[in-house]
């Protein structure tokens, strides 16, 4: 796991105390596309399953993840796909 992926993983883990957390660097799939950086770590998919999302709609869950990762989204991360789920979903 690269430095950006580790930072994303650490922030999500600390904020949401997830039951399940996956951070996948999919930058290699976007080589040559806009926003792709040499060395990768620009395109990510995250799956986070947390009780913190119980009772929240999909949009609010995504807003919370985006807010938490605002620094990364303003810098090295060009694209972020988010699956934010409550336990049992």
C-alpha cells in the first residue's frame, strides 16, 4: 500500500471505526487519462462498512467520507469511488 492509500485507510479507520475497510488503488486502470499521475495513487475505490452510517442516506455518507478526505481530494487524489455502508447492507 502506498503512502496516499495508507493515509486514506488511517483516516477512515480513525473516524468511522469500520467493521470492514478496503482501499484499492486503481490508478493503473487510468494510465494516460486526465488526472493520472506518474507512479499512481491518483484513483481509488474505498469500501467502508460502519455503524456510523446507520440511518444516513447514501449522499450524506458520501459527504462525510469526502469531507474527511478533503486534503487528499485537493491534492494527490483525482478520483474516489465510495461504497459507504451500514452493517448488514
